C-alpha cells in the first residue's frame, strides 16, 4: 500500500506549477510516493511542458510509480523529444508500465522516422533490462 493522506495531493498538484524549480520537482517526487491517480494528468503536463530537467525527471519517475496507462503515450513522446538525462527515467517508467508500453513501442518500431525507431528500440531494451533486473533470478539459465 501507498503511504499518505489524500488531502496532501491537491496542494502538491498546485506546487507542480510553482515558479520555484526545486519546489516543482519535490512536488513531483512526493506525488509519485502518494500514489493518487489524481496526480497523473498534472504529472503528464509537468513532463511535457516543464523546461527544468529535474522536474521532468521526477515527473517521469512518479508516472512510473503510479502505473496509470494514461502515462504511456506521453512517456513515449518524452522518449523521443527529451534529452538523455530525462529519457533514462522515462524508459524505466515505461518498463514499470509493462505490456501496454511494449505494445506501443513495438508499433513505434515501424515508424517512418529513423530516430523514433531507434528510441523505441532503446526503450524496449530498457524495458527488457529493467524486467531482467527486477525479475527473480532463474537458476536454470
């Protein structure tokens, strides 16, 4: 179960729009820990629109923790558009979102854009690596 008081969610969502960069990323981190689905859309907005790398980084981490399918498409977009720093937690978040992300990324492998295909391949690799790291070890390998 997730910790936290549901009443904390609204002020944290408001803090995602604060002018202070540090406050915004701390709010994103906290929303990931609280696990409330009301945070999904505001975190997607932060991932998409916030120009501060740390905010996007924590927003993608939080979306992975929340595990909501609404996050898959925006995370895939972030994987195409963001810098390497942000793409790492984005790929990890997609790994946590599992089969749904794999399906969408498999479709992206057929995109006409070389860069999209390359990033989809990287994302699938991250998901595979993430799953391998998080799966219990199989002794028969």
